[in-house]
C-alpha cells in the first residue's frame, strides 16, 4: 500500500516551494503567511456533485477575480485505488493554485466498494462535468489539465488518454441523439502513476493493491489491460509529463520508462522527469523539482497566461 505519510511530506515540500516567493516577500514585510493570501484569492465550492448514481462529489477551487476564463486542473488522489480521500492529497494542487488556475479535486469509488473499472468511469464523468460547467464557473474548457499521483496518476492518464470507443463514458454522456462532444484535454501531468496494471498482477512486479483493485474475475487479464494507459497509446494524444523516482518500490519506475518510450514511438509530445533515488511519494526535497518542471511543461505547450493571474 502506498506510503501516505511520505506523500504528505512530499506535498508539504511542494507547497513551500511553490509559494516560496510569497513566503519571502511577506516575511520581509511582517505580514501573515501564505494561507491568508490564498484564502483571499480563492473561493471553494466543497462537495459539488458530479455524479448522481453513484453519488460522488468534487471540490472546486476558483480564483475570486477572473477577468477571463482560467485553465482548470482536474486532480485525482492516490491510495492504491483502495484508500485515500480527495482531502488527503490536496496540497499537491499547490502549483496550480499558485498559477491562478481553477482546480477540481475529485472523489472516486475505491476498490472496497467497486473494483476496476469503476474509478476509471468516475474520472471520465468528472472530466465531462468540468467541461460541461466550465463557462458557468469561469473556466476555460480548452485548457483542462488532468493530474494525480500514484493511483491518481494512473486515473489522470486514463482520463486523458481513453477514446470514447473504449466504453467507459456511457454512464456520463448527455441525453439526446447527438449527446455532447468529447471534452478537450490540453495536457496530462502524471506523478508516479501506474501505466500497466496487467504487469502488476504477476511475476517480478506483482503488487497486492493491483490484484485487489482488478478483483478475482475470469477475464482478469483482459480487464487489467482495459484499464492500463499503455494500452491506449496512439498518435494525437495530449502532451504528457511524468514525474517518477527511480527507486520507487510501490509503482515500479519501469512503468514510467515504458510509457515514455511508447509515447515517443507514437510521436506524442512527452517528458519523463526522473528523480534519482526517489522513492514512492518523493519525500522532502525529492519533490521540489516537480513544480518547476510542471510550469516549464505548461509554458512549452501554451497553457500559461501571458501574465500570471496569481497576484
């Protein structure tokens, strides 16, 4: 099972790194810390329903002063598809808050309630909800980024890479003969996520959490392949940034490497940031390279405002 304490320490390091310029400037003026500043900049719409059956919510973080539609990051928490909550990893969204983006922090069904592919279906429904309600909340439907860590990184990849033909969207499509268009994904940011679920069901890299999520079913191998991002690599996918430690003992680093190689072969713009000696959760200073890499990646693909909206 993933190391929740390690992920929390990594999230705190990311939060401090992301807000360092403001920490330094406020300290020099004797002003209260970053929390008050963020509270003044953002409104939170907690437990906003995005599915009715089953009942699932997301937390929406919206900049209070939006002169124009802002990009939105859709975030999925970690926990081996079996644990965690949308609140447990919330500090990992700090890089997007610092950029003045909106953030949708998603709750999804866990293995103890619904095994695979339930969480994948939830991710697609969350994406469609954000796209459908973007204008209402001052978000830019053409600049949606999906992101997450560990199991959430896997869900971000699946949410951003799945074709509608895979069949995971059926429960969240609109009504009517034409229904709604496929939402646009501008980019995917994957923190040490699983890319090949089938590879974790046996052999050298077997992992109990993957076996529990897929479940004991006759078509186990086919189900695992159907929920594996590597199965959906093809030309035309949105750009992908993967951040992964090469000493990860929970999600093997080889999973990140194989995804990177497959995306390269398909001609998909992508980057792999390898954290030397990084274990699962990227403890402390191992995590601080992430926010800078994310900003550079978003800038490279035209997803940052000409001037940051965070001031």
